[in-house]
C-alpha cells in the first residue's frame, strides 16, 4: 500500500487503525501480565502456556483479553478461583495507550511508542510487586532506545530528509538522554543517601531513567525525574491522608516497606517504589508534553 493509498484508506475508514491498535495493544497487555508474573520468578514467559493457579491450562476462548474476564465474571472456569482485576486493567491500559500512540504520531514513531509504553507498564507493575526493575526494562530498554532512535530519528523530532545524518542525530539524542538522565538521578541518589544516611533509591531507578532518556532525550529524562517526584508526592499525600482519615489503607496506595524489607505503613522513612512514578512521568512526556516542555526550555534558555 502506497502512502497515498494509505491516506485514502485512513480517510475513508478513520476508525480502522485505532481499533486495530487497541486490539493489538490488549493482546500485548495480556502478554505483559505473563511477564509481570513470571519474570521476577525467573520463569520462562513463553512456556508453559497460560494456566490457572490450580494447574489447569487456560483454553484459548477463556484467554481473550478483557472480554474473557468480563464473561467469566473474574473467575476461572476450571475451579472458580477469582482472577485479579489487574489482568483486564493492564490489557485495557495497554490498548488505550496504543491508540494514543497511533493518534499522536506517524506509524513508525507510534510503533516505537508501543515498545516504550509496554516496557513502562511491565516495569511499573513489577516494581509495585517486588521493589525491583529487571534489567530488561532498564539496560536492555536503553540499548533498544538508542537503536530505535538511530533507525527512527523522527522519534526525537528529527527529520531533515537525509537518513544517515538524521540517524546519527537521533543516536546522539538518545545517548545524551541516556547518559545525562542517569547521571542526574545518580547524583540525586548519592546526595540524598549522604544526607539521610540510608538508601534513598535503588540503582534500578538510575538505569530506568537512562532508558527513558534514550526514548525521550535528556529533556524527557529530566522531566521524568522531577515529574515523577511530583506524581509520587501527590500519590503519597492522597494515600497517606486516606489512611489517616479512615484508618484503612487505600486500595491504590503505593506499597511501602521498612529498609529491612518488611511491610510498613506509609510515612517518613518507609521505602516506596519510585519506578511507577518515573514511568508515569516518562509516558506523559512522550505522549503529550514533549512540545510544551521543549518550548518552555527554549524560552528559559533565551533569558540567560
């Protein structure tokens, strides 16, 4: 299909590709559920196939993203066990973000966005469950970000028409984002630990910011650090106020634990995962805030 035919088809059926993006995203979300559950346990994400906690394999018609959970009312057909609402939520979230990527960007950049947001989702829920971010979502995601930035420099708004030059500029933007982003948060980590005399954040957060920078450039990495801090502050404050007011922990409160790894109430000194906050800020920058942030930074640069 040529570019003109693609444009004509899109104009005639504007709903087609967004629907395809959502369905594909929901299927990717279903796979992410497997990754989120198995990867921290160092289990294969390929074999065996999906199965219930009772050991019975899940048939294909009971494994349709979102729809099967609704039809089965959140319970396994084989034994009646309840399935967590997280499963359809991850599938729905992934599908929605795939649509947003498709509507916001050109097809090639949208595909890069699909890779990026999928990894952000996987890292988020693994960090919420285990207080870790696996290397596949940090180091290898950073490497992939540099590679995709070289092949698809338009991801960094680079498009002069000369592929080789654009590829080099895209790689430079990704490497700069990787190095500067991880350097800034590493210094924040070291200074905080010196002042507080305890661990302030995990090293996975450092490499995770680098991976975000590889996809979003150094501006996006800096936005993720400070935007993530803002997201975390708001999230923490709401959950803490709810807990203090009702005496019960909010269902959406971030998990918290002591430095020794035991469960702890929200409060000063408790460890909470920072990866989800970084992921939310990184996704917001990539999908919505790149233009406004770059314009604001350009205006600030003119003042000095």
